[in-house]
C-alpha cells in the first residue's frame, strides 16, 4: 500500500513523538523554515502539507497558496491556536483548510481521508462504463468450469 506523503512546517521535535506512531502517512519533510520548505517542495511533491500559521509570516494567505502550488499538494492544512475569523475565512479554499491546533495524528488521519476519497493518485484502476458483450462472454466461459447435470 502506498502511503500519502506529508510535509510539515512546524517544530520537528514536537511532532516526532506524535508522528512516530502514525502509520497512515509518510512524513517526507519537517522543519520550521518556509524558505527551505520552498526549495524542497518541488522535488518532494507531498500530497499533504501541514503548515503552522505562525511560521507563514506576515502574508500567511499568499504563502500558504504558494507552498500548495509548489508542492502540487492535494490538501494543505494550516494549523493555528488563535486567529481572526476574517483570516480563517480568507485562508479557506478548495485545497487549503485552517484547522485549530495542535494537530494530533488522529485529526490528521481524519483530514487525510478527504484527500483519499476526493482524488486518488494511485491504486487499482477504476473502470468507467460497462463491460462489453465479448468480454462478458469470456468471463462467463472462464467461470463455467463446473458442470451441473
């Protein structure tokens, strides 16, 4: 099973303890520097970003959207402790969601389910449309190995 990849902009020492037991995602990067994160995101391309609001600086909306674009992330979670309703409303987008922190592994897993359901990148191929009559006859022929009298 391929795990979704996550990059985290927060204090790594605080997160390692919680995320060591988290088996539902692969944390590919964790740090506190927005500049370093901007450099590594195009290479790592994590599906999910977790960004702490205080690390986004004076232009959190612009930075959150820029980081989402650089990573081509399916979901960006911006964690906050205290923020104005206006800022939270401006942050909220189709791919960017403000979440009151600290973000626990359980809360991250709950948010990740939205990504897996909305846009699977890998996994079993999804069949569109019905089977053709010749294909169904082949399936029936291969399954009819038991003869009833």
